[in-house]
C-alpha cells in the first residue's frame, strides 16, 4: 500500500507520452483531460503520501520529475506550435533546470527540498496557464485570446519567487546541517 503514491507518480510520468501523442494529433480535448488528470493525480499522491506517512526517497524524486516533465512537455509543444514565445520557453525551462540541478545537489548533501505553498501556488498558476492555452483553441473559448500568455507571465514570476524562496530556505538548512556536523 505504501507504494501507491509512487505508482501514481510513475503513471503521471507515463502520461507525458500520452499528452505528446494527443498534442501531435491535435486532439486538444484529450490533451486537456490528460493534463488535468496529471494535475489531480499529483494532488492525490501527495495527499496519500503525507496522510499515511508513505513518503519515500523514490517519491521525493519521482513526483517532482513527473511534474516538471509534464510542464516542460506542454510548454515545448506550445512553443513548437507557435502558441508560446521563445523567451517564455527559455525562462520556464531554465527555471526548471535550475530546480533540478539544485535539488540534485542538495540531495547529495542529504537535504530534501519539500514543496510548500509558494511552489504549489506557482504550480497551480502554471496549470491554469496550460489549461487556458488549450481551451482557447475551442470555438466556445476563442474570446480567451491572449489571456493564457498573461497567465504564463504571472506563472513565471511566481515560479522565480518560489525558486528564490526555496534557495533561501535551503541555504539555511545547509548551514544548520553543517553546524550540527
């Protein structure tokens, strides 16, 4: 039972390929469903892991990896289709790369970065941005226009706020760990 969150995260990672397939075939309704299911499964696996104390080292790596893979897949797809400008893609992928490299470095120092409300808020805005970008391609939602770009802009700002927040918090954690040694 304790592996259920990791299994959910693994399935979410596989959903990246499903998203790519549907996006490449312009099946945007299916893309929307896959992205929303991935977001909801992230909430579920995190809840189960915390509630039941099923937190594992594998989950600490697999969960954020699945999240980042899905977001990067969506924004690269959007860029390749002309939906997203290059500068936004660079900022999003660059920030995610910094988080991965920083997380791996801290992991080697036996410091685990836990998500908190700042990061979750930024992730929620990214989800809203992706959903809005897809929705605008349905006739019922054409009036959305460039709103998704504004949401992506806000998401990027929030993501960098979260990055600096985590960096500051982890620097203090490393200092405390080195003092204890």
